[in-house]
């Protein structure tokens, strides 16, 4: 599982930038992001979409 986490880190690098922006938006999104990290990269994509909704 560690190997998969390493691959995920590379994919998440782009998402992490969006997560930093979410820090300015609000902590509620951050909590969901942390949970998403445990679930998998598929959830992270949904989180990035949620960030766009939060911005609006």
C-alpha cells in the first residue's frame, strides 16, 4: 500500500496546490480533503470540483 501512496503523492501534487487555496476559503473543505486522501485519488478529483463550487 505504501507504493500506491507514493504514486498518489505524485498525482496529488497538483491537487495540493488547490488544497492550499482551500485553506484560505475555509477549514471545512480541508477536513474533507484529509478524508479523501485516505479514501483515494478518485475522491480528490471530486474535492477539486467542490473547491470550484466553494469559490462561487
